[in-house]
C-alpha cells in the first residue's frame, strides 16, 4: 500500500509507522486495543499523552485529513 501511494504521489495514513515508536507500540496490555490517553484523546499538547495509542491515532488522522484538504480537495 505504501509503495502504491508513493508511486502515484497520493497521501496515505500510516498508523503503524506512527505507533511503532510508542511504548508497547501504542497497544494496551490486552494486546489488541490501543492504549488510552492520560488526559483526553484530543489533547495533543501533552507530550505524555502523545505517547499513547488513541491520541496518536487521532493526531495522525487529523494530519492526513489536513493534507487531503490542502493538497487534494482544494482548488
């Protein structure tokens, strides 16, 4: 998928890459779900919070939507 996105110069949301450096790769102790935030899932100003899965997923999603809006959907 990444290769196709690069070949055709289209944005792609790579959640795996964003979660990879996080403690436990952003996964909760159950091994299946992303771990939750320390404050709120929309709190991107707290560095500790961005070391968890759900806030990082939300940030990457918003970043991807911004690229789509700016580079693809806007004239």
